[in-house]
C-alpha cells in the first residue's frame, strides 16, 4: 500500500536529523503550486490518522496545528513565497521550521509593510533555511527571538532585500536566553537604513552564541530614534531596566561594512555589565576614517584572535 511521505517515519528520519518518534511532519506550500505536488498532496491527504491536517499554505497555520514539546517539524516547500503584511507568532515550543530549496528557490517570506515581523514566542523554536526579504523601507525587524523564552535557534537563513532602499532596521533581535544564531547570511544594501544585523537585548540575551554568520551592508553611523546603538552585531539598549549580558559568545563571524558606514562594527554599549568572549571574527570596513584597532566596542567582553582591515594594513582588533 502506498503511503504519504509525511506519514512515513523511516523515510523522513533520513532527511530530518533528530526526528522524534512522536513527531508529526507538516508541509507548507503555495496553494496553487503544482510544481512540487503541494496542491495534489493537500487534496489526497487532508488529515492523518489522528484527524490532523498536515498540509497548509502559510507557516503560521502550520505552527498553529503543531503540538507543544512533541518535536513537530514544518517543511516549507521550494519556491514558496508568502507576502507578510502583519506580525506572525511562531509560538509552539519545540517546533522546527525548515525551508527547502537553495538560492532563489529557497522558501521565502517577503515583508511588504514596515510593521511586518516574525516573533519566536516559545521555548526551543528552531528556524532553518528560510529567506526573509524586505520589499519596503524601514521594517523594524525581520525576526525577533522574544524575551522570556530559552533555547531558540536560527541557522542557515538569509536576510536580504528586494531593491536598493528596502531594508530591515534590525534583521535578528535576540531577547531570549541560550539562543544560537549561526551560519546565516545578512545581506543589506549599500545605502543608509539598516542599523543592526544582529542585536542582543540588554538584560535578556544571556548565554547566547552568535557564530559563523556573514553580515554585509551599510550599517548606519547614528543610533535610531529610541537611542539604540548600531553596528553589524550590537547591543539593543531599549531595555534600560536591566543592563547585564552574561555568557555571550561571538565567534567566527565575517563582516563587510560598506562605504561610510559606522566605524565600529561589533558594538556593546557603555554603562552595561557585559561578560563574554569575542573571538575569531573578521571585519572588512570601507569607511576610510575607521581606525583598525577601534572597530569593536566590547565594554566588558574579552577579545582574542579578531582581525580587521580598513583600507590599511591588516591588524589585530584590540577593542
């Protein structure tokens, strides 16, 4: 008897690492996309044996169908492209959302209004291989790892833009504890607008790991209207009631900052008690006034083996 691939644990466990035996696997695709059989699959397999629908046309609706802490997985089909015009909340603990496809075929969310955002509002929500694309200017943030939660992970995602002038002010804001943000590409335009590639919320983002990301763009030389600092990786200082960051690890990131962007690319704010390590990062700055040894403001974090270059000889970043 033929079976739906979504119901076959043995087949899926070979392509989804650490698939829990209790997990349900959901599929998200454009409702009119016959290229990958999404439309036919939805018609042929409307529910599973528990009466749960497995095929959806938005990530949010699939998240809403998942169960808490059961290891459920959402696979988002290649060439999927959802127009996001509101705030999504992916808020079921333990859910993994995995995009399929590479390059322009990568599963995609296109942000069509400035107020659109995606909030990870539960423990241990993981997001992999999704493209987040800005199609308007001044989007507050693409992805927000909400405060009050722990163990979230974002990996192998791409944050980019449609045309020059479209931008995320902040691509990823980390407010949760024990988060891992790794192997992502943040590619913003060569014009003013983006301020923070990855931001850490003071007092909330404890024991966070930021590693192996590539961050490219012109990150502004001035703070935003609320006084938050700027930089490819920087501290979000909007929460002034708690000024501590503990156990932060920032390692092996590559930063290319265009033109007359800010001279400081990894920036932690004075007045905050920060404890952690900045190591193995590489910075290329095209601001001719930038001093190589001053490209990191660490304010309490320790540094080792970082390299910076700013139209001058390569040098160790001293902070």
